[in-house]
């Protein structure tokens, strides 16, 4: 299938030309890019798919929420609503999208908003908030953030840098030089200095662009209500993985540390689960003769599993959730935090 995508290379050239012209219009001031008088931090990536934007956004929320009134602003991909919407305790993923729904579940006291027009969204939020975090907004040139964090998936650095549809890049690789900070995510925990140097050479950040390295921090399993689950996975456990995310391979590899008995129900990113999907899972789970078995899903997926028509079927299944976080390598956490905190302190109205 990957080789067939090379046949789409002419379309990638046309797409790339359009993106280059669009970016040039913004750089030249022909298209308006709005700045705001409060700190705005953007988290994004160049590729389609998961580079760890949600865990990074959550990391930033934890960093700032005790001192500042924080709002997250997302497009709300996959939602069935339009326009500006602020999440409440009863708002569902259908209304705001799975990632914003995840943010609201984890940070009920933080404002979680969605809006296709990020400029309009910030206008609605700026009067009552000290800081706005933009999730997946690197290509949203209509907003000029005060600080832009660009993420790269370590596992994709070796792949050809091809634009859509032949490749996975949303814009040319040279677009990375718009970022203020870069983070290589999903690195091995034991990443060597030699491999870090190789990553530097591949990305070639400018002198003023700090580059950080992070790995996935797998946290204790939880039940679907977010409480710690008393679950132990060992070699005798059969794990049914249920995912609808861009890149489930790291999770599958992590589970492989504990058991080789993994049955993966893998769906596309942002997949809207159906009763048919759950019935298939329940049937295979029931037919499995293993004495120890459970179903594991992700924080993002459990938001889409919470729709009313699926709840009765799910209630009969032992579903647990695998949360993840961000772990900085090479003693990078303190300088990363310091750069961000200094930016916000210098630009917030509290100063």
C-alpha cells in the first residue's frame, strides 16, 4: 500500500505548491495573521497523525493551571456541532470531539473550548483568561501565537519527507523553522547521545530553536471513570486492545512487555465506534478461553465509547484505560519549563 502512494506524487507536488503559496501570503502580510495581548501557546506537528499533541497539551495545562486561568482551544475534530462551544461537565465527545472531551474529563476546572475559527475562539476567551493553549494549530496561520511548540514523532524521522497524499506531511519540512521550540516525542527511554545527535542533524534546528526529547510515560491503568484499576497484566493475561488512534503501535509494543497474548481491534483515527464494533469485541472476548483476560483502550478512545447507545454493552465488559504522559529525557524538563514559564510571566497581565 505504501508503494502505491508513490503514484500520488504528482498530486503532492500540486498540494505542496498551494501550501507554499499560502504560507508566502501569510509571511508577506497579504493574508492577515492576528496576534493577541495575552500569552497564546500553540502545540502542533507537520505530519498527519499522532505525534503526542494531546499529552503535551495536558503537560502544559498542569504546568500553568495552579497560577493562571488557562483555556484550551481546539478545532474539535470529528464533532457534530459547529462554531464556538465551551465544554461543561455533561458535554460529550460528539459535541466537542474526543481530545477536548479528554481534556475536560482530566481538568474539570480548566476551560475547554472548541472553534473552527481560532481567531474568533481566542476573541471569546481572552477577556476571562490569562493564557490560551492551542491544540493542533501549527498550520492555522490566521493566528500568530506568542510561542509555538512543534512536535516530531521519533519513529517517523527516518521516513521520506513527502507531502500529502503521497506522504504524511501537511506542509513542507522547511515549515519547521517557524517554530519557537521543537520536541521529538515517543523516543526510546534509553536514547543514546549518539542517536540524539543524529536527530539534531535530521531536524537541523536554527540556533535560537531549542530541541527537546521526550518518551511516553505509561501510567497506572484506570477504570472508565478515571479511578485506579487494580489490574495486573502478566504472561498469562490475554489483552484485547481497542484503539481508534493514529498510531497505536507504541501502545501495542508496551503491552508486549507483559504478555504476548494481544488481540488488537484496530480502527482509524477518531473512529466513531458502533454497536457492531462492540458486539464483535464482546463475541471474541467471550469466546476466548483464557482464565485471565481484559480489554484495554486509550484515554482518547474511551471518550467516543461513552455514547449512550454503547454504554449497556460496554457495562458487561471489563474495560480499563491506559493513560499516558510526557517524560523528558536528557534532563530537559527544567529548561523546557523555565522557557515556557518565563514567556508567560513576561506576557501575562499579572506581570
